[in-house]
């Protein structure tokens, strides 16, 4: 069965956002072009790593002699997006992800694939006739300025979680914290 690709070549918006309170947040990669919106659930660590690696790609491109891609060193102010997520209807929960660079279009490319259960008993015949389990993926291409703004916002969203205890390193919940100091 062919993979259904949710492709966004020049998205109007691409952000990481959350739903829920710190400690119980669900992270989403949300992409919109016109009226088409796709929201994919991510782990906090996936979100943080995505931002880190995007910045690494952009910083490496800056070192290319003459910077032919006009990569900004910081987030262009006109691309800052601090708005909430739009209507969230989770398409799938991301498992494998890949990140790349397309020098032809000068865009950062993100691919997200759903978590799959590898089970010897599963086969293509187990798919529903209505395609409810058809394979799918998200493919997003974003220009360098948008990618820089995406990485900045993502770092801020990830960092807005629960504060960390300076003694034990575990997160401090809103309703308190029992510090578990290591024995000496």
C-alpha cells in the first residue's frame, strides 16, 4: 500500500507547541499551509533534538564561503511566532524522524514517520478497508529564516517545562518536590 505523504513545500506556519501543564504536556509539530493543518505528536526529547540539529545545520551553512544561502545568524524578528497551536487533531505520534538540507530550494527538510509496532503477526491484510491504518508520513520543507525561528521557539517551549532541582536534578512539580539526594 502506498504511503500517504502530508507534504508542505512552503508552509505558512511550522511550529512546536504543547497542550497540557508542565510535567504532563504533549508536544506537537504542527504545520499549516492555507487551510491544511497537520499535527504530529512528539516526545519532548525529539523536539529538543530537532531544534538543536536544525541550528547545527544552519550554523554549518553559515561557514560556507560566501554563505550562498543567506542563512541568518539569529531569528528574523518578522518570523517570530509565539501564538498557540491551532486546532489540534493528532495525525500520528512520531517515531523515526530525519532532518536534511535541500541545496536546490535552500530549505531544511523534516521527515516524520509514525511509531510502528513491529509484530510478526501483523501483515498488510490487517489493514482496514477504509485505509484507517494506511502508512503515512509528514514531509516539511522550510526556508532558512523559518527554520531559525522554528528552532528558537522550540528551545523556548522545551525550556518552559518544570524547573529542575539544583540538588538532585529531578523536575520540581507544581504541588511540591521530595528531593532524593544521592547517598554519600
